[in-house]
C-alpha cells in the first residue's frame, strides 16, 4: 500500500471515528456510575463508540482514539500551527502527550473492573521532526507487562508512510479505584 493509500485509509477511519465521538457524549469526564462494573477494555470500547465522553485534551491538541484492543491502543493526531514551538517545529510536548495517551490507554485495556492506573514514568525519544509531509501521525501503544502493582508499555509515533517520529516507554502504577 502506498503512502497516499495509507493516508486515505487513515482519513476515512478518522471521519468515522470523529462522527461517532461528536454524535456521542462529546468531551468531558465519565461519571462513576458509567464506569462501575466495567473493565478497562469495556471502558475504552465504549469511549471509542462515543458512549462515554472523551478527554477534553484530545480536542485541545487535535488527536483522538481510533483503535483499541486487548493491550493495545492507537491514537491519531493532526500536527498543526497551534502545536509549533518557537523554532517552527511541532513541540515535543505534543509528541509526548499523544504517546502518553496511547500507552496509558493500552494499559487501561488490561485493567479489571475496580482497578485503574496512573503514569509513574514516561520516557520519550524524538527521532525526527514532524514536518508538512506528515498531515497525520499515529501513536500506537502496546503493553509489555501488566501486574498487580505495575504495568509497562512501549509505543511508536509514526506517519502514514511508516516514518518513525518518536518512540516511548512508560511505567504505570496500578491500584484499586476508590
């Protein structure tokens, strides 16, 4: 599949996902009763279907969840002028936020009902500047280990042509939801 074919497939998936998200609950925070009894994968699938609100930062930074599965989450983002640093390139914090979201949500897919997580450590390696040749990028997070107290995940930020822009790892604390 060519870069253009990949981009067209990404844009089609984006239109479908955004339509579900905007027709659904919109941005915000889920109420406790919406989460009770659901495991992390069920929560992430409900979010992807638009049944639960998505994080407001996704609208602020122009990225959103496009895929979720057991131990895996994929976000797609649109790098734009609002994300530039003073040197005219995409700010490293944008890379980090997109990767942190993918990594954390991948971990969340393995949480049993009544358990949650928080990022304890995030390490991001930027390997290439995102320029105008990348109208969209994807951050894919995959769980490496999920235990009772700690979970680790790794992720990649890449373009439709497969170009790697950054890679990251995280360690998350796992605990009971109160």
